[in-house]
């Protein structure tokens, strides 16, 4: 098990990006969360098998049809197992 804490930059607000992330993360059996940031980025935490987390990051680099992902910062961390599912959190100030 592994955790990736990611920050996604580009055209990622107002296009259903968070809902797309949740659907894809759940499909891969990942746990964690996703939220918009006030500065226009999307932040997410993915926990699960390394291959599944890597697959999710690859998906995020493309995003849904209306997205325009420019850059992703990835911080690899140890999984904690603290999440029961995958959720969408309220927008956070940056």
C-alpha cells in the first residue's frame, strides 16, 4: 500500500473534475479524498496498491474531456489506512 498526495494545475475547476476523480478512484479501489483549492488547483490524496495509485495519477494527467491539465505535483508518502472510502471535501483556502 502507498499514498500519493497530488496537486493538479490547469483547467480543473468548474468542469466536474472532482467528481471524475472520485469515480475513477473508486473504480480502482482507492481510498482518500479530492478537493478544489482557492488558487485554482485540485488537491487529492490516493491510497491503495502502488499500481492502482500510479494508474490514477496517469488518468489525472489527462483528466476528463473538458480538462486542461498543465502540471501535477506528486508527494509519495506511507499509507496510513485512515480512509474508509473516497470522498469529495469542501474547497480549501491556500
